[in-house]
C-alpha cells in the first residue's frame, strides 16, 4: 500500500462535530501536525471528508 503524509493546516473551529471527530480519528491533534498513514480505503474516505482542512502528500 502507498503511504500518505497528511498535515492538518486549517482550523476545525466552526466545523461540524463529525469533521472534528474525523480529524481526531486520523490522529491529528493540533494545527501543522503531520502523520504518515497507509492509503487504505477507510483512510482515503476519512481524508476525503475533511480534505479542505488537510494537505495530503504521497510518500
């Protein structure tokens, strides 16, 4: 599987609770926090829901 580097770049203030929980499930806590994840269908679906708050790069 491909690896992705996701970075939390926009604030979740005034966003629905569902989007905040998705960020937490991805393991992103603070702004500019990055994490490397496997590109599974579940992870890609979560990234798609909050892509406006993230920067995604392939590794």
